[in-house]
C-alpha cells in the first residue's frame, strides 16, 4: 500500500464506528483549515507520508465545537494526529510541527 497525503479536510466527518471498522493503518488528522498550528504542520507531515509507503489512509477531519468524532477521541488541541490500526489507537501526537516531532509516528509506521 502506498501512503497518500490528503490536502483537504472532509466535507462530512465519518462516524466513530466507521473509523473503528476501517481495516489496516489509518492516520486521522484533526484540525481546521484556518488553524496556524495545522498549517505549520503540513510540510513535515506531507514529507513523512511521502517517505512512508505502508500507510493506507490519511483522513483530515475538520474539528470544532459540536463535532462528535473529535470529542470521541478527546481532541483538545490542533492538530492532533491519531494513528490507528483495525480500530486500535497506536500513536497520538498533539501539535507536531517539525520532522523531529513526527518521529514517534515514523517509528510506529516502520513497525507496521
């Protein structure tokens, strides 16, 4: 499987049970298109996903008040990255900006 960087946030967020049922590696990115921290994280995240060939799906989820998916993951700061596999959370990173900040995610992807 090839990693794929998603530049756009989903128009409609999936339900938690849909996320949990997705097979294989899944990277959820919670944030907002106007968030400065989210924008700052994009170059390093895009570079990481270009290097990692075993990530099946990258989903950008626009989070905010009243958004149930973000609340089900207890997201408080943006961006929050959650790496899952078959419904299980493997790694969570909050406000990664640099390549070094993404090291735990890179390590987890290498083990998949």
